[in-house]
């Protein structure tokens, strides 16, 4: 099973969409392994968005991500990283396919509802960045027998 990081961005908190978005991941069949509200600092955002540091919108995205607290979640499932990216949709909410989270709830390239890890390497780094080991819970998920065939997990 893979674990992946999802951040419900300030735009999601401000628009009252926390429950809607979490419900998408829950209904898909992902197991919630960790969740908390945090107010992200410029320091952690500089690290998190280091791949965008040369972009003209670097400071603006950091300001947007720290305008209020966010919800950070760890979701687990078979191929969870790709499954979550598929549910999320492409970066630009105006271009994201209907049915995806960004496609259904966002009109923006920047204010696009969620961050989702894009590879196993990134997921491992990002989960460590936002969660302590004891904040990730490995509990029995009784739904599992109804979610997967026995050779799928
Ligand atoms: P994704 O979140 O889809 O993996 P990136 O890692 O490329 O996309 O970018 C991180 C975040 O930076 C995006 O989710 C979005 O909020 C913001 N962003 C990316 N490109 C732009 C842009 N051209 N203008 C404004 N914000 C952007």
C-alpha cells in the first residue's frame, strides 16, 4: 500500500469545501492515515515549493498558502499516489476535467483546492515534512475486503 500527502489549501478552507474534498477521497476507498490543521510558515513553504523558486509567482503562492491554516492529510491505498493525482486533476482548475476535484471546484491555476504528491519519492519526503511518525496511524481498515480482491493488496 502507498501513502500520499494531500493539503487542502487555504482557498478550500475559506470556501467551506473541507468536508466535500475529504469526502471525495473517502468515497473512493482511500484510508485516512493522518490529518491535522496547520498554519504553514514561509520557511516550510520555501522548502515545499523549492521547484518553483525561479517562477514569478513563487512569493505569491507562498502568501496564498499561508493566508490561513490548511488541512494536511495522509491517504493510503493501492497505488494511492496516482489515484489521488487522478482524482485531483491537472493544475489549472479551468482545464481540469469535470469530475475531478479541481475540475469541479476550481476556476484558477493558483487557487486549485488541493496539493497532492506527484511521485513515490516526493510523497515520502512530503509526508516527513508535514507529519511526525506518531501522527500517522496504521489501524485495521475493515472496508478492505470490500474494496480490493485479495491479490490486489
Ligand atoms: P501541481 O500542484 O498540479 O502538482 P505544481 O507543482 O507545478 O502543480 O505547482 C504547485 C502549485 O503552484 C500549483 O498547485 C498552483 O497552486 C501553483 N502554480 C503552479 N503554476 C502556477 C502559475 N503559472 N500561476 C500561479 N500559480 C501556479
